[in-house]
C-alpha cells in the first residue's frame, strides 16, 4: 500500500517551499506556523520570515517585540514567542537530541523536523495521518510522511473522502464510506481568543495605557509573556 501512495505522491505531491530545503531551522519555522494555520496562509508568511531572519542566529538576536509584530495575523501568538525562545536555546546550546525540549515543540512537530530535516525514522502523526491509518488499516512508515499529509489534505478528507481518485482505493477497506460531520471548530468571532488578538494588535501598533485596553485580555497576554505592563501597572507594551 505504501508503494501506491509513494507513486501517487511522486506525480501529485504539493510543491511547498519548505519541501525544497533540509535546513532544520527553516523546517522548524514552517512546522510551527503550520500547527494552527492553513498551508495557503503560511506560504507567504514563511517566505517573509526567512527573508527577515534567515537563520537561528538571526532570529535569536531579534527582539521579542519584533517577533510578535512579525507574527501578527498568523494567530495563536504564543507560537511566535516560543519559536523565538527555541532559536535562542539552539543558538546557545545547539539542536537538542530530543527536539521536544524546545519551547513550543510537541511530539508531532519534533517528529516532523526529525524526519524532514535530519532524516530520522520518525512518522509525524497528526489527525490526517491517523485518519488514513485508521481507514486503510495500514501502519505507514516514516518515508511516507509527506505523501500522507498530502493525501489527507486533498483526497482522504475527513467527511467526504474522494475515494474515486484515491491511489489506495484498490486496497482500502473503507473505500466509499461516508462520515458524520466533525465537531466544528469553536467560533473565533466574539471569543476571548479574538479579544486577546485585538488587544495584542493594538499594543503591537504602539504602547497604550491599560485604561484603553481590555484588562482581562491584557492579563492573559502578560501571563504568556506577549505583553508587559510597565509604569506601575498603567502602560502596556510589547516585551
Ligand atoms: S479509499 Fe477512500 S477512505 Fe480509503 S484511503 Fe482512499 S480516500 Fe481514504
């Protein structure tokens, strides 16, 4: 089954900028951005990021405020700050053998970087990959990682899999099945996450008096290290 998948990938795999490099830093940047942001939105932001900070050492000496500003619009801003912390740690100590020691790097991101940058025998298993493994009843190996990602994103979709064009259809016991809609992602509009994002955007534009801002959002952002409250608790700034 893996052979069928790899043949399909050779012909139909997506040409993504982070697939043209083995640089672990560039791949880490792409994986952190992709954690919660769609591929199409990540592509231009990834290219801009690498133009501004082309290496671990370049990012390590950036200010947290610049990093937070550059991350604006990607969402889940803690990721940017963690990426910056990770760069500082790598610049100081080198790449750790266990990549999950880096801030913001969980088992999935660690396996992706280990595989794509360092060539390790690690299969990053996200929701797409586990869905394909479940449906096909097959355990794929590390070399199939990128092919699985593309199959999960374009063919073996969560609700209405496109079995008619699937390279695995001849061997897949779930061929032709339909699935219940998945739980919808919680709404961003009106959420606390939106209030945090709006507050951070205002502070990223310029420092502001606390009295002009959403106090609860400021507290939560400060806890994550995304803003600082100076001047005896009256002025909110980027770190
Ligand atoms: S045949 Fe259908 S269910 Fe099976 S892997 Fe392909 S798209 Fe998914």
